[in-house]
C-alpha cells in the first residue's frame, strides 16, 4: 500500500489546488443566489475550465482523467468552500449509465449539458410496495406504436422537484419473472402527466419526492437496452450508486465526538474520563481507521490502474451505522441540550442534531444494510444465496398480501 503521490499525481494535485484557490466562488458572488443557482454557477465554472466530471471522455464534457486523478480532485475540492452540489445523481449514476447504454447521438446531446450543470437528472427507482426489492416494482409501461405509456408511482426520488430529466425502470411484461419483465428508459421530467409531491422529512428538509405517472408518454427511442433488459441496465446504475454513496460522506466523525467528550461533563467529571465513553470512542476510532485504510487500498489500486475490490460495499455497510451511532451518542452526552437544534445555540452549529436526523436514511439509500450484507456474503464470501420463493415465477402470479 503506497500513500504517496507519484510525480505525475503530485503535479496534477498542485495544478488542481492552484485552480481551486483562484476560482472558488466568493461569498459576494453567491450572495442572493438560491442553492440550485449557486450549484450551477460553480459547475459551469468547472466545466468551462475542464474540471467537471473529469473522468468522462472529453467528447462528453469531461477531461479524460484517470480514476486516481478524480480521487485527488475530490480531495482538493473538499478543502475549499464551494456550493453544495445537486448533480451527484446525474454525474455519479445517470451519466455512467447513459455512456454504457445510450446511443452516440444521445450522449452527444445530453452528457455535455449534464456535465456543465445546465441540466439536472434524477433516478426513479424505488416504489411504495417494493421496499429494497427493486425487481418487485409495479409501475407499468405499455407500448403504443413508437411510444410507451407509463402509469404508476415512484417514491423517495431525490431532487425530482428540480430535475430536468430522469432515468426510470418500468415493468413492461408482467407475465415474465420479475427480473426479466423490466425495461429501462430516460424521460423528460416536465412531460405531461407527471406529478411531483415533496416528502417532508423529520429534519425539516424536503429533498425526496413522490412522483406519480398518469398516461405519461415516452418515445421508444429513449429506451436504454433491449425490451426486458432493464434489470441489467439497472445494475449499471446501482453499481455506480453504491460507489457514489460510499460511507455516507460528511456529518459527525470521530474527532467531533472526541472533542465533545472532552468538553462536557458526565456526572462530576469530564465525559472523556468515563470508561464507558472511552470504550465507545475506541470502537469508533478503530472503525474509522479501518474505513480510512480500506479507502487507501482502493486509492492505491486506482493509482496502479487496477479495479478495486468490494471496498465500497464495506464502506457503506460499516460507515452508515457508525454515523448514526455516533450522532445518537453525542446527543446523549449533551443531555437536555441535545434537544436544542439551533445553529446559534447548539454545539458545532447543530451538526450532531442534523446528523441524527439524516443518518438513518443513509442505511437505506443505495441498498439497505441487509441488502449490502447479502451482496458481500454471496458475491464476495461465496456463501449460499437466500431462499427466493418467487424465483422463476411470472410476476403477475406472485402471491401478495391482497391475493
């Protein structure tokens, strides 16, 4: 495992650092802009300078950079104060899926505008009755000449309310087994018959949505893959999704909880002196160090031009529960003060409260803990698959609670 940059990587890092320091938007530039406008301003500036979606081919709006250079860029961009991105789904999931399955003309039309931030994309997968079983989806698409007519509902669709386009998996053959009767499309989110209803979250935000489809028409030319091949196309998206989500990103970390344990009292002494607190902190330190060095293994593999192993699955399975546990513990240490969620009054401007409210969702997004554990068990460890009683049965013959 080599943690040092090669000479070429070091030169790339310095180039990225200098550009970021010179071009990161100032507070004056962002004053008066809403979150979407600020994100678009920063994305367009990166695109114009050749720093957007840098691993994408140049003809699609990228830089043609290596995966390791992308890691370096992400590290350096995180060091500067820039607007929050609204393009993670489009850049991390939709774009790679389009590159793998769309036509050359479609990629020429859509990918540069996605890379530049001109257009925003969302992912329409989850459904109310499906849980974590994507292949159990029920939203139908019926062919009508050169078009398909969509009826049904999707849920938990991040960013649907401000997206221009979306990728979607639909059931096109209810008589086929559930994994074989699916087809995959991309569509205009402003199409007639689409109704979007934001879902108010416990955190007060409304990032997710219910999306209803009533006789929505999508051209067959916007199908990705063959009819009935939707599951294979969806796997392309899911693999990129789990890599993008990783360990859940920001929020509470070990250092923030450690500092809190030093600052507050438990009984008549600092919390850090309590053996139970120290034991919990030690466990999280070990987990965080393990995730960090596992990430370094991925980086070293990328630097050598190799494909990393199952590190991203491990990162999500360990990282998301750790985040939730640390936020819960921090609120316990704050006692009654943990109930106060006010950036002006709360410790670290309400970081612990915000993470406590948002972290459970990270254990669901991109595959629940149980799904991730099954993937690791079956595909990494080679353990036997779970018993699947619906395997090979036509979807419309699978018993439901209403049948």
